[in-house]
């Protein structure tokens, strides 16, 4: 998993994307820190729904040590969550694993490592990149740069070839045998998208910084320059060129019935 800073996360700032940065212990820690917040109590169901987008979460209705042990044997972390002023409910929480390409979503794709991605692709029956549906490819490419090539085994790692260049550029590689040929899938995590400009975040002109925009000169109210002498030297051939280069006399306009006189 890509390393993320969890320090700034609170229960209120969780969403269906950054929830994938957390582990089971984090869920109980953040909930406990927010127990006294009235908004948390009033919207407990909302926060539970966000947690369930990345975690299997079950209410433990039988408070029995044997039952809890069974949950823990299945990889769950069991703890108490205060959902209202008086009640604490025991929940079992387990991070949902990403094992198959169908587990990949736009919300979690930026929260897995490149090696994890290639491991998941490799589990897809060894079919290679083209075996993935277009929707899965789109999800993957929203978080990773992907390149592929298929070459004979003895040419795949040819010095100076695509394989060597991609590895040198930081790509990780999944090799999928196809008879005497090898399909190489190169993957590298994309950098996080830059934060949109402040103009997208606020409609208040006072919040916009002039430093972020190119300066445009405004000559609308400038005085007219009618008093300036006309400078014929500024005219060039390009200033008055027409689409005809032919001498007007050669066009024989009168022969075509075209004259200077306008007839009704």
C-alpha cells in the first residue's frame, strides 16, 4: 500500500477513498476520539456506511468470549463503538482484501502498491492486459501508467530495449508466458493529481490571488491615436495583398460582362 499520512484524518474527514488508508485499529481509534462530538452521534449510520465501503463490519450481538475468538480467527478486530449518548455496541471489523481485478475501484486504486496491482492482474487467469474488461483497464489507468509489449523470450530483455528503458524509468514488470513469447506489463503509480486552482473552490473574488493569473494589459480606455501622423513606411506587401496576383487588365473584365456601372 502506498504510504499515506494518517495524522490529519478524523472520522469527519473520512470518505470512500481515504478510508482505504486505514487499518482495523484506526477505525476504533478515530471513533473513540470523536465520541463526544454531537455530529458523530447524530450521523453514526453515515460514518458506518463509509467504513463498510472498505471494511467488512458486523455487529457482535452475542457478547461471549468464544464468539469473539471465532471472529478474531477470521481476521476481525473486535471493539466497542459508541453510536449514541448511552449505548456502546460491539463491532467486528476487517479490512476488505483486494484479491481479484473485480475488487479494484476508482476509490481504492490509488491506495495499493504497484506490486500489489501486478499481483492482482497475474491472478486473472494469466490472460494478460487484453483479457481485462475496458472498465477495469480504465480504473487501473486512473491510478497507474501502463505499457505492454509482447516479444519472443530471447528478445524481451534485449539491452537498450523497451524492457530496460521502462525499468530504468521506475516501472515494475509482470511477465506473462504465452508459449514461446512473453507479454510484459509495465506499471508505475501516477503522481497524485495537483489540487485544483482556488477559483474552483470559491466563488468569492476576494479569495482569488492575482499572482496565479497571467497579467493582461487593458487598453480599452486608452486615448485614441488619431493625431499621430500616418506612417506609410509601416505598410508592407503583406498589409494589402489580395488573393489575386494577376494584373487586373489581364482579367478582361469587360469581356465577362462586368463593368464598373451598376445596373438595376
